[in-house]
C-alpha cells in the first residue's frame, strides 16, 4: 500500500486553523461572503478575509476569520486558488441543499475532504490512513507523527528545516477536538470549547480514565450510500485512473479508500459495494461469483458523484415535505 504523503503532487500542511476547530455556521458564512464578493465583482477575493470591514461582517476576530478560511478550503467548499465556491459548495449551500448541515451526509462529505487526501489537513489524513494503533492518546499521536514527518523531511517532502513539535501538538489537539463531543472533553460550556459539527460522527471515542481514545471502526448507519459512492469514485478516479476493479480488502485498507476514511470494516464495505450497482444503474458492478469479492467499473471518471449528492438532498426535501 502506497503512502499518499510520499507523493509530491500533494502539498503538506500542519497549521492554518489557528487552533480553532470547525464550528457550526462557519462554512455558510464563508460561502455567502464568497458569493457576495463575486456578485459585487470584487477584484481581489482574498480581501474577504483581510479587509477590516469584511472581517467585521464575519462577526469574529481576525485569527478566527483565517481559521474559517482554512476550514472552507480544507473541506472543499471554496477553491484554494480562486477563493470561489466549488461545485460541492454550490450544491451543499444552495437553498435546496443543506446550508445548515442538518443532513448527516453533509458531515461525512466534509470529513471525506479533510481526511481522504494529504493537503491543508495533513494530520487528519495521516491519522485516518496511516496511524494503526487501536488505542492512543495525544502524546502517542504527536510522537508517531513527528517520526513520520522526519522521514518525509529526509525524503525531501518537507520544506521546513524543522517543524516544531509545538506546532504538531497544536495540530493534534485540534484534530482530536474536531471529533470529540463536548461531553467527551470534560470541559465546560465556554465558547472556545464548543464542539465541531464533525463530533456528531463520533469517529473518536474516549476510553474513560487516563485520557485515552480509540477510533470507532465498523458500520456507519448515518453514512448515506450516495456519500460512500462519492468517496469511492473520488478515490478511484484520483488515485487509480487505469484500474477497472478493486477488491473489498483494497477498498477497506488502502490509504485514501472509503474503508480507511470512513472507518468501515470489511463486511461493512462489502455491504455498501453490493448496493452500488442499483445506485449507479449498473455503472459500478459488484461480483462475488468467483469467491473473490470485487467491484468493477469501466470508467470511474464517467460517474458524476455530485449528481448523486444533489439527488440525496432533493430526496430529503421531498421526504420532509411529505
């Protein structure tokens, strides 16, 4: 299994969130600000996050505005280079989408973009795709991540001569708080301790006494098949363009795969794959007739997963109206 951290196409970053986790309402505020700037034909979109009047519109401090920008880019709601809304952002935050992140599928989509590929949230990718300890604490995460960073530096993948451990420790702390609920932290209701919306996914659970944690691997009842398909197609088209089949084992354990990112076990992945043929009208084909449980597709790039996300939101709207 290849490590995606070693691929030079992916930029690695261990900061940018200013120690703030993603918060409810932030992505919509950024999305709205980006659309407003486009409608007003703002020449330099970056002023949305630097101009004093623009910062005042967000209603938070300067550092928090930079954190909002970081999370909006990291979750693929706005584009890093143009600071414009992405296709995913336009679907999710449209009036007929899920602008207030009420659908669990939206949270899984945001999580996918944080963890599937290396990038602005490199710690998130590493933790879900390369860190294999069943239980852990913050110190173990920091220690193992620093070792991995040293290897990346030796291979010429890190520009920094020495990434400080304090920076990595802040990143790890932010990572853990992204997925822990407020009750899990043992902290009060101060504003800075408000949980991230991704805590609803309950992907990290406390072990009780001692400050330890574990990843919650297994079936994910709140994960829609449409989002699983989104991850499957993105993984396939991004990393394995010429492959036409995958085994259950690969889609469970390969870095960047739906099994790794969504913390699914092999049986859960197999059950999801068996449902992909109906969902895609046969474009994705599941076969276990030979005893080898595999999924096939002629051209993964021909499947548009965002169409399925749009239909997911439309079905939810119809259900609520019924």
